[in-house]
C-alpha cells in the first residue's frame, strides 16, 4: 500500500505480538488508524470486468483470473477474517459474513454472467480467505481508536457518543418448566401481568422487597397468594412484612424451594420441597422475584458502577465517562418500568446532542 512507510511496515509486525508492550506503540496506532480509515473512503467505480477474465484467440471468454480477483478484493473491499470467522463492512458496521455470503456476492459481480458458477465463486472465495492480508487478530482489533465500539458478538461500530441501554435480566430459578411456561403462567413482573389473575391462585417466589410488593399487589387481585421463600426469615423491610402478614388470603411457605413448574398449555401446579418434604401446590401463575442483574459486564472498570452493577448516572443520563450516557434498567434508579426507560432515552438523546455540539464533534 502506498501509505505504508518502512517505519509503518516495522510497526505492523508489532500488531501480531500477543504479549508484552509494543516496541513502536505510536506507529502501530497510526498504522491501525490508517487501516480503519481505509474502510471509510469513498467507494471506487466498479472496475472493468475484462481484467478479471481469460480470453481465447477469438476473444471469447474461457475462464477467470482467480488471483487477479483476489488481489482486487484484498485491496479494495472492506473484509477481514478473525480466526475462521469472516466479517464484512457495511453501512458503518462490521457484520459477520456467515458462510462468506456477502463476499461471494462481490466476487460474482466481478465475473461475466456466463462465468458465474458456484464452483468458480467458491474456489475464488477459498483463495481469498487464505490471504494473510485479510486476517486480523482479535487483540489487534481491540487496539482500535476509541471511536470504534468493539462488540463481543463481532460487530464493530463507529460512534462519537454512546447511549448505553442494554437493560437488565431477571434472575431465574433454573428449574424444569420455567422457560417452557414463560408467558404461560411464569412471569417476572406482577405490575405488568398481575391483572390477568383476578380471582385466581398465584405464587410469588422471593423474600425481599420486590417479592413482598408483588405479593401485596396480588393479594388485592387474586383469590389466593402463596409466598415461597427458601429461608426461614425474610429480607423485606418490616413495614412490607407487616402489611402482607395482615392479608388474609396470603400463605407463607418458608424453608421451601421450587423444583419443578408443571402444566400442559399453561401452569397447573408447582412441586416444591419444604423442610425436606416434597409437596405439590396448585397454582395458576408464578411470579419470580429473586433479583435482577444489569447487563453491565462490558463496562466493568470503564465507567462508575454501584455495588449491584448498575451504572451511576444522573437524571440526564450523564455517566462518569464523557460521551457515554445510560438509559433504562441498566441505570441506578428506584423505578424500572417502560415509562421510565422511555424517559431516560429522551433525556440521553438530548444529552448526547449537547455533548456533540459543545465539543464540536
């Protein structure tokens, strides 16, 4: 490549050192930035296809020049391989090119119609992915300029600011039937689904404030409420405990662990073990409230989190990292509902715009 100086060539070798500090850190970073910017340049006009074909004495096409096509693609198409996985650059994002479908299509475009055969395309593609220039190491890509976001699933996205709204996942019991009956009696939100159980029997699992709040709400809707807790004491605050214990239609099952959720089209009962004795409890629904885990593992040691892993951000979504904003359940806050997540998103959008304008980005 014309932009690659002797110093840059030396620096490029450093990209393939997996351990130790790079000898030419600045040159390496500059080289890699140039490599990335190469993917952003304006696309060239489509080349003259005749350069990729073989002709007989009469001027008829008799085949294709495999390596001519390979060389062209290596120098001009946004494509690379990490390990054995190919990636294709499209609309600002590196996408996993499953089975090389996108690249095979590009190969097809360089071949005259009468030469388009699956065997020919596959042969050229196999030649392409053996070229050293299309291979990149994962650690090399992780050294990209900060404006590139490296996603774990293989996506690489350019961004001048980021609104992080990855949400949080409810912790599961991990018992048979839990996934099978999700949405068919298994729920993790009484506020969302409680109204479906008017006059029915429901079970709440957990011993904290959320479980007690769910049970208290359901006690005003359902005919019967079971509260199942694996310990002999609750963690919920005393006020909630007092209110729930006063409800006449609530039964507490302590020292109990659910081992199976049963039913056919929907839940009919649960099997649990209480004090080493197995029991079957008839129930129309089960609300699991044993905790929530925010999806912030990606941001660990990069942004300030609280003790539970939630991002600490103000009401405008501003975090400890300039340009990074947090919205929705992933942010530390009291209420996690759709309406609050939407509100967070609106605030973060304005904050991101202000950040870009103020910093002339």
